[in-house]
C-alpha cells in the first residue's frame, strides 16, 4: 500500500504544481516500497537522487509562479524551500558517503513530512492567487 495517497484537498489550484506534487508523492512511495521490499541500498540511491532533483526543480517552478503572481508571502516561502534544500543536501551528502539505510529513511521521512506539511500549510497560502500570473 502506498505511503501517501494524493487527495484533492492537496490541490493548490495550479495544474503544473499539482502535477509536481503528484510526481514527488509517487517517488516517495517508490522509495518506501523499495525499502520495504528489502532491496539492496544500491536500488535506493537512484530514486533518492531523482526525488531530490525533482523536488528542487519543483521549488524553482513554484517560486517563478509566485514571482510572476506577485505573491505577498514569497519571502517566507523561499526561506522554507532553502531550509529544506539545505537539509536534503546535508542528508544526501551523508548518504552518498555511506549508503546508510538509516540516512535514506531519514530523507524519505523528511520528504514525507514536507510534502504533507508544506503543501497543506505553506502552499495553500497561494492557492487561487497565482492564476492571474
């Protein structure tokens, strides 16, 4: 069973950003399923790299839409993104150095928390405010 299931309540009202969130959820689920299956840590590394890269690309797309839409809360939102990127980079560097299953679990847990907490709290702040961009 999937760790996270997409719900319409997660929609931020922008098809591109919703699609990004769905892909990120899918990658988190794929990582979780790979870990639960007991597969070798070598199978996890490429998923982690893809997940982190996609999340960072999503941030840039989201930030551009917020800039174009003159979103008032952009500075706080950028700070959230930068903090998460820093945490992901530190964890990814630790993972690349050791391929420690505990670190890949920590990355997955961080992204799982982020996808739900960030979308439901921070991203909802711009819901309906980017359409005019």
